[in-house]
C-alpha cells in the first residue's frame, strides 16, 4: 500500500476547526460549529482496452455554521489560511444577522453528543500506481468481452481509490474526527444480437481494496447481465407480483427512509405522517440500524452534528419504531434527535431463507425487476410509478427478458404486501437488503 498523501494531518484539521470556533466566539456568535475536511483520490477509466481518462482529485474545505441567538448563518471556504478562516466566520455571521429567528435552530443538546468514540476500521488507503490501476480496469473489461462475441461495446471499466478525513467541532466542547476510505471497481458493457442492443453493469465498493473480488469476476458478471437481456420483448398490461432484485430493492428502502426523515415529516410532505407505532409493512419486515459495524460503508460513532449514534430497530415485525431525525427536525416535531443528521447508518433489512432462484420459484408468475428508470415517486401520496426492465417469470422460472414497461402501485400497499425477503443480501451505500417480493402491482406494457 502506498503512503497517505493528505495535505494536513488530523490534528491540523482540528486546529483549523478550533480557530474558526474561537474567532466566532470573539466576534459575538452565541454558538458555532465547524468542520474541516481534506481528501484525495485517483480514478482511471478504460474503454475497449484503451485508457479513456485518468483523474486525480484533491479536495479540502472548511464549513462554518454560526448562531446569533436563534439566527443561523453558514459559509465555507477551500482556503485554510488564517485570514480566509476569519473571513469565512465573518461571512457566516453576516448571513446570520440577516436571517429570521427560528426557535428550532441551534446546536444539539450537550448530553446528546458522542463521547470517547472508538476505531471502526474505516481507513484503508489505496494508491495503486496508475499503471496498476489501468491494468486492473483492462482486466475487468476484458473478462466481459471474453465471455461472448455478442458483447460488442463498452461504456468503460473504472478503478477508483478515494480517501478523506475530517475534524468536526462545536462550541459545546465537542471535537472529533477520523480518516476514511472508499474504493470502487465498475464495468458497463453492451451486448448486441440481430440489431438489438442491451447494456448492463456491475460494481463493487469496499473500504479496503483487499476485500475486492478479482476484477475479472466483476467484468464477467457485468457481461453476463448484458447478455441475459438480449431478445427482450414487451408484454401486455397485467396485475402480477413483482420481485425487486437486491440492487433495486435497496432503492425501495431509500424511498422509505425519505418518507420517515425529519425534513419531510415536519413539512407534512410524507405519506407516513404520524405512522410511529403503526404497522406500515408486512409483519415479516424488520429493518435495523447498526452504526458501529467495523469497516461497513456507513459506520460512525456520531452523526454530522456530533450526536452519538446507537443501534436501533427502525421497523420491527412491520411496525414503525423510529424516524430519522437531526436536532433541528426533532425540535420541529417535539421529539429527540435519532443521530441521523446527514442520513442513516448501516440499515439492514433482515433476510428470509430463500436465495434469488428460490424467490423466483416462490413468486411463480410475475416480473423480476433488475433495473428502474426515471423517478416517479410522490412522497406525499405514496403513489409509485417507475420505468422498469427485467424478466418475465412463469412456473417459477425465468422465461424471457422484458423491457419498456412501467410498474405502478402505492407505497402504502406495496410495503404491506411484501411477501418475502431474499437471503441474497447486497450492500449498496448505507443499505443492505436482499431481493424483495411484492405481492401485486400494475405492470403496464403494450
């Protein structure tokens, strides 16, 4: 592994944040929060065996939030010079003095802040020489082309290594930070037969490059997915069960999270208003949040405000047990923060016993969805309508690929009619879920 190449060490970032806090206090802020961050990375993309792009990124920023009583202002800079830090603080103060008072504004309550956070093994720097990254990308893409002569084109294979660190502090005495990493290998290819073309892709993201499968496996799977979609056809409009493959099932979980997140709740822009303690899913659904899993994609001892994160059951046996609230939205709702400023942490949908073939057999007849297209979700009403592609299933077996269809329903009904959750669990970002079988939806085709 190459050595880290941060512009500043973590102690230097803490000093920068502390300088901003001190200047804000000196200039009359009643409270202040500052976050200094520093990151770097490299991304290489190869297409049809040739290098297409080599990108290097180096980013740093200081964000300062100040409060003057109940008035809030925010400003940021990419310049860590002392003068720039002072100017940024003063810009935030100027903004605060011109904003309206908001009784929910302010730092978290001191007792909510994390203390003595531990190491969650989130930092595994990976800086392969550019020649090595190119070779990995070429190997990945070549595996897709090697599969079948019908794999005729590529949108590219990419290899990316990213590492960053941050220091978060506030005027309540909180000052913490840590380094973190995320590395990705991806491949997207196009298969063609008798004038028809289909694309598909696959990617793997890991904290540590040592956890990657062989790059050939990623390219091979992307190629197999594209080939399987050849000879797609349209189908007639029908009411039938829909099985969401794990990568798109994650999207359903994300929609649920949006519906029970503070901003949409206090604005009354959610179909799950006042649903706490009520059965909103089928009784087989249990969704847990586990923020302290070592090496996981969304692990942290605290949220974006420094509030301690904790294990909890968000949904238990179909019943909604918790929202996703930061300090501001919690105050708006007369509730307590859930440590969710900045989003959720490692949501895990508990799996059933069936793998994907088993889920297909259980469905019997219906649609296996492997791709969702567009965004047709109304969070206020729960109405759901998305373009989709996938496979038609009869007699518990895939019969043919399907394209140019729309799946529609209402999320209230969809959540309650979840009939099974697969054991084919996949992590995408902050969510881990297997495939999800929904008993009945409208599939609009010809």
